[in-house]
C-alpha cells in the first residue's frame, strides 16, 4: 500500500501526530481486520438462509433469517452512543461487540452438529449476530476517522476495501465449493458446522486486530447525542432527509424480494450450491469492477445524476427473473445488477453522508441504522406475507419479484423530490463512511455505517 505520508519535520501527518512506525502498524492490522471481517460475511452470513433450509425450517424461515433479526439488531445498537460514553472509548465498545458477534456462531455450530434448531432460536441467534455487528458501525466510523490521517485516507481505504471484498469473495466461493462436494456425500450439515467455525474464528481475529489498533481520541471533546425530534425534522425538511426517505423506500422494495432468492433457487429451481456461488460471485465482482468507473462518472455528471442512473437501473432487476430462469440469463441479470447497484450505492453515500458532522456522526448514524433496518424488515414482511398467501409456489415467488420492481419504480417519484445537493468533486469518496459487504442475498442495498468497507470513488 505504501508508507504513510510524513511531514517535513519528520512527524506523521496523521491524527494526533501519531509516530510513523505506530501508524504503519495500526494501518496494517486494520487491513487484516477488513480481510477477516469480509471472510466472516462470505463464508458465514451469506449461507444462513441455505442453512435454514438444510435443517428443515422451510422456505419462509430461510427468507426471514437474513431480514427479520435486523430489526432487533437495529434496536440493540441504539445503545451505542451511551455505551461509548460509559466505557470512555470507541475501541472498547467496538472490540466487545466484535467478540459477541464472533461468539454468535457457536450456537449455529452446535445446531449443525445436532442437525436441528427451531425457527425462534435461529432468529434469536441471528438477531444477536446483527445487533453486535450493527452496534460497531457508528462507533467504528468515528474511531477510524481519528486514526487514519486525512491525507492518506483515499489510498488507504481503497486498498482496504479491495482486501475486504477479496475476503468476502473467497469466503463465498470457498463455502459454496465445500457445500457442493459435501452435499454429494450427504454431509452438508457437517460442512455448515465447519464453515461457521471458520466464520466465528475470522471475526475473533478481526476483534484482536481491532484491539491492537491505537485510539488517538477515545472520545471527541464535543461528542453529543442528537435528539429524535431533530432527526425527524431533518427527515421532513432537509435535502438529506428526503434522500433518506427515498433510500428507505428502495430498501423496503428491494427486500420484498431480496431474502427469497436463495430459497427460490434451491427449492423451486433445484439449483445446486455451485450455481449459487456463480450467481453470488458474478453480482459481487461486477459491483467491484463498476465502482471505480462510476466514481469517475460521478465527477463528470454529478452524484445526483448518478443516483438517477442507479435508481432507474435497479428497477427491472428483480422483475427480470420473470423473463427466464435459465442460469445463463440469471448470470447476465446479476452482472447488470452488480453494475447498477454500484451506481446507486456510491451516489447515495456521496450525497448524503457529506452532510453529517463528525461530532454528531455516532449518534446520527445509530438512528439512521434503525430507520434503514426497519425499512428492510418491513419489506421482507410484505414479501413473506405475499409468499404465504401464494403458498410458497413458483408463481408466488415470481409475483413478489415483480412487486419489488414495481416498488422501486414508485420510489423514483420520491427521488424527484430530492433537490440538487452540492458535493465537491475533489472530495468524492474522501469521507470516512463504512458500509458492510452485503452478500446474504442477490439484491441487497448496503446498510450505511456498518463496519469494514468504504466505497471509494477511484
């Protein structure tokens, strides 16, 4: 990645005048944290819906396990600002939550070994997993902003993002190949147990790496909590608030279908695990390739125009599953999806998060997380109810895929209400904003301010 920039007096230009050697160590262990977090998402979280099917919980439970627990997670993470103040440190809170998230895989390992788990216990374990993960996001954003020198942030986070994405990709591919060959010998549950052991271990290594990083500013001197009434006023009156309303509606529309792609492929289309790996990988890699391209486009045409491209581009994606269910067509659809979701996500972050002051970020992002997860769960509930009405039939799945596209189209009317926001083209992608690598479904807009990735413009 190259050494950090050093001032003419020999001192680091980094936060709090960190010494060059200590700074290099902090940046190195942060890279390892990003890779191992990505590995956990790829080989663990991604396959939770498939695990629900493997233990016989049914297609609705499989869809809900990656969505319903999010609302509990969103509520749990509301305590983040208070916990950070109580502990007197962002690092302590982040490390503690990372350890809890790592330990949440232990019940899943036990369930895979035993061969059974109830729907409620599985949803509870998933809620702990998501709650611990969500709780780290706002605090990690604030902490990492004090740790990484501003002058090297674009280069560092671009490198860290690529490594984290590589971790997700290798985890997805490794888990899929393992499940494919294990299923040939009727040992799928043993494979799941091994995968969850690896996922928990990856997150535990991530927690250790977080602990090894320094904390130049344990608490910002002007850190303050933002009252709910101010947030609601922001949603109603400001440009950023209108943008968030649009995001929430898109989130809900996408999740009407998003959690149910995996059970549809495994149960209705009879795809094997290797087919899933192909589709997950195509969507993921096309997004990785498209991000820097869209960053350059945003500098030319503006972030708001890029959001229109992304917002319109994601409309037909889920409805495209009605055209054909042939694997070749779905590969094309997922490649297109990765490209358009990349435009949507990058444009949103460029527009919205520039408006969050650093001293309010932990509190504000915590509340926004809850709003986004609520929209996510609302959409999945709507999709689940519609699917239940159709009796989890082939046509029922196609109906919720079409409904998702209709919802995304309707959301464009809200985007038209968002006035033009000015973002300095030289600062696009410079702000420290973390988002999580989302691989748990084929169409999942990322949740803002979750740990361990930053979208860079180039």
